[in-house]
């Protein structure tokens, strides 16, 4: 499994994880929706379903991904950018063939999801 978490994203995630319990992991994946069909989902996970999920470590961060999402997110780079207006995570997915104008949804050659008007 290859999801890359940059040093700046790792530091930000570690800071956020300090406010959670000891057994928390970063859940990363996709969900249907957005104007291009798929949207990224990122949050904290406490319960792992070994039949449905795979776990690994990326740059010191324990990560869990649903096995159905693996092919879609393989090779994705997660970064954290800080600027004068604040900061946020950026996701660069080499499997995405199209992104919506606002950058919050995407589609791949094999899985476009169900587009919506929410963007």
C-alpha cells in the first residue's frame, strides 16, 4: 500500500491526534458525491473491521483504508499547506483523471462515482 503523507501533513495530523485516544488511526478513503463523482474522506478511526479494512503506517501515522478504496487511492500524496489565509490538507491522487473546479471531488478512469450538484 502506498499512500504518502508529507512531513508537514504528518506533523499536523500528529497534533490533531493528541486530542484523541491512544488507539486512534487516520482513516483515508473516498465516498460517492461531489460534482466529479468521488470525494475524499479523512477522519479519525477507533474501530477497524479486519475483513473490510487494511492498515499500515505512513510517515509515522497509523492509517486505515477500506479495501474497496485501495485501487482508487494507491499512490496518493497527502500534504498540508499553510498560507496567510490559514492552512489545509491537499491531496494529489495520480489515479484521478479529472477534478472539479473547486478541487473537492474527482473521478478515475475506472470509478467515477455518482456526480451530484454539491460542489
